[in-house]
C-alpha cells in the first residue's frame, strides 16, 4: 500500500480556499473542490487503488 498525503482545506467564503488549492495544484497535488464530505472516504479509496501515480491529494470542503 502506498503512502498518500492528504490536505483538507476549509474556511469561510472569501478566506482564500481556492487560492490555496491552486497553489497546491501548482506544486503537484491532485486537487478536488467541493466534494461532499460523505464521499471523501470512497474517493480516497479509489485513488489509492487505481491511481498509483497520485501521491498527494488536496480537497476543499465548505
């Protein structure tokens, strides 16, 4: 099983979540915005199983 670095970004409207997500994407993170919280475990499971090249994931949640 591979190691997966996960960053979860939260904050109020206008707090810079999208800016932070773009910065992480620029340094190689696979980024997802506004995925419902209940889908996060399944998303991470699928990522671990089927995408060996993805080692860093960033997620914005409101």
